[in-house]
């Protein structure tokens, strides 16, 4: 029937090795927006990949088989603004790698929720059967406001509802899902079951608690940077000691949010400079004095950074305000 849910079937096993690798890469980049590679450069064994993917308005799900390989979202790919949440399960060990995080080893039968907005790699050292469910972040965030913008968390195989969610997905794979109403209902049920599954997992509770603490640490760090711009040099290890954590902890916190200590320091100095330049009480203060007050080594350094950030020079900002 023409109004059945779209289904993508993929089997590239009949292609010669070199063509197969290229075909897998192109197909996965097109359908899943991920990059695929053999488990190691020059891997002798041919790459195998086959599966079925069902596409609904609000949920994409399916299952398949893959030989030893890596899949993931590169720094370049995450620029496409795709932020779907993907639930991934496999019957073999899988390693999850993400910048700023220790490697996560996913045991057979366990699941992982991974944001497509996050740079990551899934490494399968051996052939595995996999199942995936992808849903829009905004739909889950309505039901779980604490989900965060780019979560990465694991769910143990005994998590309540996980097996029921898996079974329902298998059931839907064999259903034609004819008609828009049936497709919308199935997608909504998958979303709701995923939200309930996540909410009952110990990993989600621990992750959201950690995120809450991380937000407090981040706000504290930014406030501390702004309060000590005159310190020369202002070092991350000194700021970390004030919070009772290691510099590595703060580096990881900043990396998870796509920033760094130097970037936060630069932003704080620019914000302080703009505030000072536009304060009537500083009308007699020169741009050079403002630059040194905010920790810039030279006036020219402030001028270049200021123009790049705000589209005007410090002098123009001061003049416009006056």
C-alpha cells in the first residue's frame, strides 16, 4: 500500500570488498548521518552490513547486522544541527568514545542513549546484531525536561521497560503501519515508552544529578574568571583549587560544552571591556586603560578581538554610547 510507513532495506554483502566499504560509508552517511570505517586500517576481513529501517513521523527504528567496524558522528558532521536522540543496543560488546569522556564499554544486551549533536564513535570489535531507535530531542525533552541538550548515558539490560520497548519495536517491524494515523500513534508510543524507560534508569538519575552539579560548577567558574581578570596569569589549576576539584575536571566540563578555559577567559575579558566602555562613569578612561584593566596584554589585542566579536572597535562602542 502506498501509505505504508517508509522502509529502507540495506544489504551490501554481495559487493566486492573495496566497493562494499565505499557503499556502506555512502549509505550510512545518507540515511543515518554517521561516518563508517573498518575496525582498523587495512583490515583484511570484508565488511558486512545489512538491515531494515522504518521511518515514521517522529521515530526511526530498525535492526541489522554489522561486521567489526566503527560508526559515529565526527566534528564535521555534528555541524549539521542534527540533535536526534538514538537508543542503541547490541548483542556484542561495544565501546563508546566521546571527547571529554572516558571510554564506555557497553555489555551485550545493555543500551546507550546517544545524542546526534554529540561527537562520538561506536566501536564494535566483533560482528554484532544491533537495534536502534531515533527520536527528535524536542519530543523527549517535553516529557523529560532534565534530559539535557546532548546526553550520553547507558542503560543496563535489566532496566524496567527496556525489554518491553525492544519487544514493541520488533513487533512494529513486521507491521505495515498503513495510514498516517497509525504511523503517528506508533511513533508517539515509541517516544513515550522511551521516556518512561529513561526515567526509570539509574543511569539517567545519576547523569541528571551530575549535570546539575556541572552547571553549578560552570556558573561558579565563569563568575570566578570575571572576578579575577586582573590576576596575571589567571590559571585554570588555581581556579580549580578554589572549587576543590582538579583542573582536568574543569577542562572536561568545558570540553563537553564545546568551549575551553582560554575561550571562556577571552569572552569574560571582552564582556568586561564592553561593560566598562559603555559605563558613563568611565567616560574619561582611555581604551588602553580599559584593555589593561580587563587583562589584555595590548590595546591592539583588545581591538582585534572586540571588532571580531561585536563588529565595531572599542572606540566606536564608547563613542556610540556617549
